[in-house]
C-alpha cells in the first residue's frame, strides 16, 4: 500500500499537499502500490527552486521538498497565484516520482571519476546521458513542465465535484 507523509508547514498546507500527492498518484501511477513518498514543506526557495524531488534507497522511496511560503496571505487575503504555484510545484515533483518509478529517468552512480549520471529512456528502450544538459533542455524537466499544469487543473476540478 502506498504511503504518503507530509511534514512541516501548517495543518492546512499539510492536508492540501497530501491531497495533491494522492491525486497525482491516482492519475500517474494508479497501479503502483508500494510507493513511499515524504513531502517536506521547507524554505527551499532559498536554495533556488520551488521544489526538489530526490530518490532515496530504492526506486519506490522518494523525498520531495516544496517551499511552504508560496501562498502566504497578503493583506489578509489568500495569495491565489501563490496557491496555484504551490499546487503546480507539487504536481511537477510528482511527475519526477512517476518518471523514476516507471524507469523513464534513472540516476546512476559510477566510480569517483564518472560520478552521478542522469539517464533518460528513449523510444527504443536505450538510455541517453543528459547529465550536462541545461535544465530547460533536460527531457524529464520538459515533461514535468508540460504535465504540471494539466495535473494542477485536474486537481482543482476534482475539488469542485
């Protein structure tokens, strides 16, 4: 059975985050049942990103970091654009979980001289090394950017039902 844990942030942020993660699992990986996902609501924007996704000890264990400050209240009102960015960031990082759990993206650790490599599965089943490719041209990032908006919109529609 999949396991989702959210730590940090406020109670409302944790509940929203958990709901988004479960929605993404149902949309992206409905047949997976052994995922362990921990989401940490931190101040990762200080490190230069809205969020991060890290594979842990196996291809089923993940830690996601999302900046908890994106949808702070401004002048007593909820910052809706920040809320949308918060949800999209969770969706974006969940696409990375999907990519790793399904074998589309692979992290390989080699001996010291070669270090860590990011590989992307091609249509013919082989893997290509994109380690030194700029962020905007990495296939896993391009796919995550394409999918994050659709997932976020689907999640928002699911709330209305």
